[in-house]
C-alpha cells in the first residue's frame, strides 16, 4: 500500500475522531492514536489532510450540502463526512494530485470503511464538485474573456 493511501487512512481516522468525539485539532495533528511508528512522509501528508480539512471545513461542508442532493448533511455518517472532507480538501487545495486519483481514493475509502452505498455516494459528490466547482475555477483563471 502506498504511503499516500496510508496517510489518507490516518486522516480519515483523525477527522472521524474530530466528528464523533470532538478531539481537538492540535491533538489530531500529533497522530498520537497511531500505535506504531510511521514514516515522516506518511505523517506529513496525513497532517496536511487533517489540518487542511479542518481549516477549510466551512467551505467544504457547504459544498457537501450543495451536492448531496436528497441527503440532509446532518444525516450523513461520520465516516462518509470525513472521507468527503479530506477528499474535497485535496481536490480544491492540492493541485499536484490529479483529481482522478483523489476521487478514486475517496471511493476506495468509502468502500472499505463506509456503508453499503458509500462508494457510490462519495463518487457522485466528488465527481460533481470536480465537474462544476473546479471547472468554474479553471475558467475564471484561464481568462476566457475575449475582450470583444
């Protein structure tokens, strides 16, 4: 298993702890709940995902609310919310990671740790954000104004 996959699993655990037992962000960033030594690369990427997701939670949760049609945000499982938060953070703020990789990793985490339909649900939301939010940013940044 690649170090980024393992980092995502630790980030999922941390965000789940934040959601369910309100573990403080500073405590999460220390990864003290991990019961074994982990490499610095894994630790660094997990902390990036945790910190970035928490720092941008209002924006991220707004997008989840917008694109989770027919599902009230409050009814989403803590696992699905946590996977969506770390994946949306990566989509929006880590441009060095291809969107397809982030979406695929989110789907896989959903299949492994979520409920029966989590993978499909996560796919739908991440795909919509990728299509509509990231393309909108690309259009704005690319200067599509022709000056006519």
